[in-house]
């Protein structure tokens, strides 16, 4: 279990090594009998798959939590199983009928963790993942609960699942404010048939050092040779669920995909998984084999190298969302690439008006209402203080908005607002980076949020 670069990667930006393939357990206690599941976990560990991924709700076909109990019994067999395994589980789905038996409240996070520890029979969970984003739970509450679990030794790392790109950014900014490691992984759906993650999830994760592990890399069997299996009468999972939801509208594409796989002499399941593992920003994939044969097939996919021509053919069959255009810009890395200065307080870039990137700070990161809604070319509305001209030639003064963010502005509106007493001294402005001030040809002070002129990129 050393640093085999083919098989193991870092768990996000942490120092822990984890296998690129995770053994998902959603099929246990239903599609896979308990005894077969135990053998499958042994075989996976023997082959170098050192992450077992479960969730507190898994096993619901028997009862919620049954899969965690099964994994716990397997770990209890000893022989170094617990020491070798990176153990991952999730929180957030309903575990009862009570109003507080779900979500990401501090109460539920802590209680659910303690219950998972008992079912798993361990004293620490390696990766505790938020199963879904909870719009009702403020990040202060979520991180307070997670930090409590980490500091008490019950959780080592925190991850997310099914998050949008902005959820990742918001979570990480709050964690940064608390001097916390934040998320190390995101687990989201991603495969040839469903590529939405390329738009914002992958860019956000790359920017914040979050490792992305794709679940359903074959989309429930849709990309595993479903048409051949249906014709042979051997379809199990691919004959139901999400695979059958997409198949009617994609039948001609799937036919062409299976013909492509026959032409290159590879199994469809291995081609689909190899494609996922080849994608930029993807650390690995969560697989759900029902037997050792499927496990070995997934391991062979790691050795399948798709050439440029083959990748281009797959892109033609399964075009990316938006035709593969550039993803939204990603903060400081993009600024450095363009040779622009960055400051410690720069958290996000938004484009306003005539191509002027507007750097915003904590209020945006916290998801509060913010005076950054477009109100016409080159203008922003700032609370009750009116509209301000943000064109480069008009930048000269500072103006506070109702949330305490000062904008640089000037021209006739500047004179009007100075007369009205709405302009405050520079020293009252919030902190921004020294580099930001120097870039504007000003003496660095305790900071000003800035507007930097520039041309809009496509």
C-alpha cells in the first residue's frame, strides 16, 4: 500500500493516500448479499482498493444504517483491516421521522456521527461527508459542528457530496475564515452521459484543492454495454433506474458507443471508467461492483489508455455541456495567469458593465445580499446610495454601500455624493491586499476593495 501512482492519489490536498477507485457500498444489503459483500471488501482490499465508502442511510432496503453495521462487522474481523482502510461515510439524509433527523444542523451532524461510529464499531471516521447541501444550515453552524468532531478525534477529514460549484466555494471561504482545512473531497455524479460538473464543480474544486471522486461513472450501467445485456437477458442494474431513464432518448448514441468499443476491442464498462479517470480535475471514481468479476474489470480500466483520436470520438458522441466552452474564471489562479495582482482579501471575481472585473470580499463569500447586481452598462447599484459609474476613466473616489463595502467611483456622481456626505475617508474602507493598492498607483493602506479596469475575456 505504498505510493503507487497508478493506484493511489492524495485525498484532496491532504497528505493521506487513497486509492483512485473507492469501493462504494450502495448496492450492499439489497443487490449484494451480506456474505458476498464481505468477500468483495476482502478482495478489494487485497487488490489495493483501500477506501470503503458508505453512508448512514445505506442499507435502507433492510433498515437505515444496515450497511454501516455490515462494514463494522467486516472491520471487526481484524487482521489489520481497520488500519489499512480509509473509512468514509456520509451524513444528511433522513434517518428517522423526526424534524431533526436529517440535514446539516449541528445537532444532527454530531448525533449522526456518534451513531455511525457505533454502527461501524470504530472510534474515528476518516472522511465524513455531507451527503447533500442543506440550504437551511448556515456555514457557521456546519463548520462549528465539524470542527468539534475533528478536535475530539471522531473525524479526520470532511468532504462533500452532490455540491454545486458555488457550494464548494462558499464552504471553503467560511472554513478559511475559521483557519480550518475545510473540504478535502467532493463526490459527485460524472460520466460520459452526464458532464455538468465540468462547468463549475470541477473548476471550483481545482481552485480550492478539493479532490473530486465521481460516483456513477457508468451511469447505473448505461455505459456498461446495456444494449448487449438487454438483448442477452443479462441486464440487472442497467435494466432499471437511471440507466433506463436516459436510454430511450440516447439509444442511437449508446448504439454508436457500443460499436466504438467493439472497434477498439475494449469492454464498454472499462472504456467509460477509463474516460472518467482520464479527465482533468478528477481524482478517482466510486465503483459499485456486485462481484469480483466487475471489480477486476474496474481495475483493468485503470490501465486502459485512450488516445487523442479516441477521446475526440467520445466527445463527438457525448458532447460536453455548452459545446466544451471555457469554464467560468477561477479567482486568483486566473488572475496570476493574466499577470494581474492578487491580494489576500480577493475572494471572487465578478464581471460588471463594460468589462470591469469587480473584486468582492467577505459579504459575497457569506452569500449575503450584495450590491453587485447589474443595473445597466458600467453601473452597479449600491444599497441606498444610488448608482455609480464604474468605468475606468471615472474611478477616483470611494463610496460605502449599505453592507460596508467601498467602491471606487468618480465623475459627477462622485461630486454629488461627496456633497451629500455619503463618501467616507479612505482609512474607513475595509481591508484589501497591498498588491491591489500598488496596482492602482496608490499608497497601500489598511485596504480598499478595488475595481480593476480590464477587458472582458470570453
